[in-house]
C-alpha cells in the first residue's frame, strides 16, 4: 500500500480533494491533502512560487512522509515538480493530473494562451490584492462542463482567490522533469477544455516528462467535483508501480 | 424541465429522432422533432437553405415554442444557427451535435473536404432532380461504423434524397455564432469518421462557437440509430443550464 | 458466424491471444491463432519478412481457411497485408489493431520514430543473434500502461526476442491497402502510447487503408493482456460485415 499526497490546483485547497482521498484510502492507501501556501483561509495573496513549493516541502518533512506518490492537479504540477526537485529521495512516483509540467526557468503563464495571460493581468489590476479569480461562465462551460449546474455552483462557491505571483514566478530546478529518474504518470481527462484546443494538456505538456505512463479518463478539468470515484480510480492506476 | 427541439441532419427526417426524443421526454422534458423543408416526403428537392431555415422558424412560431434548447445534427447545425439568428429571444441554449457551425457568408460545402464536394456535384448531375444521396459503403463504414449490419441497412432504408442547394447556399446572419450571447454546447461523438481526419468536427468547427461546453460520447455520426439512449444522455448533459 | 485468424505482434506468439480467441469463440465464431515464423520457440532469429508472411499464407492454405476475418496486431499489420496481397480470395475483411499499414516498398521501421530505429540497431548489435527485445521500463510505461505491475511482469515474461529483419525488410505488394477491395477496419486503443504522439497509429497509419471502419476502445497497446474481453468485443465490432 502506498502513501499519496494530493496537491490541489489554483483556486482550490486540500479540502476539496477530501472526497477523492476517502476513496483512495478505502483501497488501503494513506492519503494526505495539504493546502498550498497562498490558498489557505488566512494566507496573503502576495505569496510567490518559491513559498508555495516550500510549504509542501515543509509539510512532507514535518509529517515525515517518505516513498510518496505525489499527485499534482493543474497549477499543482508546478508545485510537485519543485517538491520532487528538492526532496527526490522521498518520492516514489510523480502523477500529473491535467497539470503544468515546467522546465527550469519557466513560469505557469509561459504555458498559457495569450487570452488567459491578458485576463489575469486585467483582473489582478482590478482586484488589487495580488489575486485572480475565475469568471463563473468560464468555470461552468470550460472547467466543469461535465457536472450539473448545482454541482458547478457549489464548487464555485468554495473557490478562493489565487495569488497571481505563483503563476508568474519562474521555477528554478536542478533537474528538469524529463531527466528525473523517478516514475512519472500523466492523467488526462479527455473532456478538459480549460485550455483551448491549440494548447492541450496532453501531449503538449505530458511529453516534457520523457518516459511516462498515460492514463486517460472521461471528464472535465474538475473531475474532483463531478466524479470523485472515477478520478480516484484513475489516480490509483497512475500511482501504482 | 426544458423544451428541446431536435433538428435532424441531411438525408434524415424528424421521425428518425423519435427514439431519442422518447428518452429525453422520459426524463421530464418536452421534445419536438420537426422535419426540415426539403426532407419531407412530398417536398421538392430544389429547396434552398433560406426555405429550410424558414421552415423551422415557422414551426417554432406556430407551435409557440419558447425558452428552447435547440439541437442540430450535422447539416442541422446550419439550420439552428439560422433559426437562432432569426429568433434569438426564443432560444435558451444551442446544442451542436457533430454539426456544422457557419459564419455569415459560408455554405455547408465550404466546410467539406474537396472529395465530398466533387462526389455531390457528380451525383446531383446524375440524379437530375436537385438531390444527392450517400453510397451505402460510405454510409456503412464511415457514418454508422458502430452499428451492426442489420441496423446500418435498416437506417439506410429510411434515408431520403437531400436537396443539394441547402448545402451550397451561403447563410446570411446578423450575428456570427461566437458573438451570440446564448449558451452553446458541442456534442462530439468520438468515433465519427464521416468527415476525414484532416477535417474534424471538433475542434475545427466547435471553436467557431467562442465559449462553449464540450460533451464527448463514444459513437459514430449516426448514434441516433446505434445507441439512442447514449445520445439522449449526452444531449441532456449538453442542454442543461 | 465468421472465421477469425488473429495474427500477433512483435515479441508475441499466437498463444498470448488465446484468452481473446476463447471469447470470440464463445460468441459463435471459429478462431485461429497461428504463430508467425521467427517467433516460434525453435525458430532462428534471422527470419525475414517474406518468410514471416509466407508462414501465415501456408497456415491458411494447409488449414484450408476461407472467408477469413484476418486480424493483425502491430507488426502483424505487415503480415496480414502481405497475406491479403497473396490470397485475396480467402479474405472477407482485414482488421488492423494498432497495426502498421505498409504500402509496397515500405518496411516497418520506415514507420517508426528515429529513437526506436536507433534503439533496435544498438540492441541487435549487442545481442548478435539477429533479434531485438524491449527494455522493461518502456514495456511497463508505454506498452502496457493500463495493467497492474503483476500483469505487466507476467506478460513481459512470455515475450520472445524478435527477428529484426522482419522489421527492416521492405514489403513487396501487387496492390496497396487503399486499393484492396476487401472490407477494412482499424481498431485503435485510445491509450496506446507505444508510439510517441507525433507518430500516432490513427489516423497516420489508418488513413492508408482508404475507406475503412474505425473502432476505438480504451486501453494500451497490450489490451490482449490487460483486458481480453474488451479487446474481443472491439475485434468483433471491427470484423462483422
């Protein structure tokens, strides 16, 4: 049985992954769902990427987690890449779930289409506290297209403003993902349209892993809300040896 | 509960969508399946696109349909786009199901590969009444690849010759689909090979909708015959708010 | 009811297809699973493509098989193409299952990415008996990504070294696949990453068939091990009239 650490995406906290964690635990694994610094209820929205990664590094050391299947969703892909670079000996396998895969020197927005970069810049300027949010119509149609309206609204209600600096800071790595010797998997939800079609998650980002295991599953970017059981199953197929 | 209007594709009539309609009605909705002018039993095959669109506009007015989820299949995408442009206040959401999405000034054949344009021209010249038909081998292998032979033959038996002018006439719109403010969905059957792979339905045509909801479902172009239940479910996932 | 001949891929023998054959037989068909010359327990690893194809031609003549649904997996696509060219009157339908589709004058390695060509050349030089094998990490992550480790290891254990000449010899055909008048289907496992994404099985190779029937099914390149029932179902959907 394995130890899973599930690292959430932008606008989320670890709490939203609890329904997935419960199902992975039911299969006999240990599961942890920390919240990245910058997404906690009392966190400043001026947090940068180094602090965000550092918070999960600290969590793994303090909790003394070893031999970890480290899962990152979306923005969480930035974070798990940084954690794996810092604590390579504690990782059994990296699992990217519709997640960004950075090489050293890249920021998340380097992997975004221009319209999102523009939207975030405008929004951050308006909000003034360093954070960005997602407009509901984009969330409903392009992020959680596979859920009913009630699920989409409830999930939207628990999102938190996301610190823009974690998206614009460039990551610094000793080793790029393709050269990391740990096992690597990519989980691709096949109806994920959060990125426009010219900027697909797979294979555009997955191929940066070098040799990796592909797991595909029907669903939107937010399968954690629309079908936690299907997601849990996919993460275990991705996370096993 | 919603009001669905299902608009059939070329060579079809509304009758072929009855098995799908029954299943959507069973979920509590009202469903209408009009036949486009030019595909009715007694219709001339010289009908053009304006008359075709006009027949569904008239149907919606005479039947006094409002707040409609308007679904178009294949060629039906031309028709629902024209109807939405004419009666925007009566539409709640547009659902394109492996359907053409025209901008103003485009005809359906502008979105077809050259081999189909050629095939239709030759065929229309031979038939001489303004209509085109589909050869059975293309129908069986590329349109209804997911059905057994008996289903493929029975479905082929109810097809009607299609008025070519509805495919060659250019549509005239006040507003292109991307600028329409109504909700929009695209249902993509993942084994639809009716268009060759260089001319995919999604994302080539779906992206012309601007912000839209993607629903994908296993099946061929003719899922209405091969699995009406699966199609009905997908249309409802696409059609809800 | 039909007669199926299942032709295995590189590193395999007909024995590994027995669980699939049993399920097709249970649906009322006759199924044969010959082993291609070069993959048998006592075969020299210097066998070339002509001998490989000839061994299945001989098998079909000796066993007096007619009206055959001829299925080829991966490298088996080379073999069934050659068999169909030699014995066109005995074939009812060709089914390519994540298989190579050659035109006259092409070898299998002409359809491979450069990294594989390089890997095979290096490996053959080291082994010295004319054969190549697959490294386990590539097998586990890119060929059988949908199975658990135990299944991946057991399957790896029954693989046999493959004669390189069958991959480098160019095929000679009287008729290219697109011009063959027999029915043709392509079964595409949607999580097959044995070929890198720039070199997809479908549509890159499937389109060489001309008019063909597409059947897609979730699974890796080695669905025969990970889910024989799902594969058997897909092959029958592909193989029926």
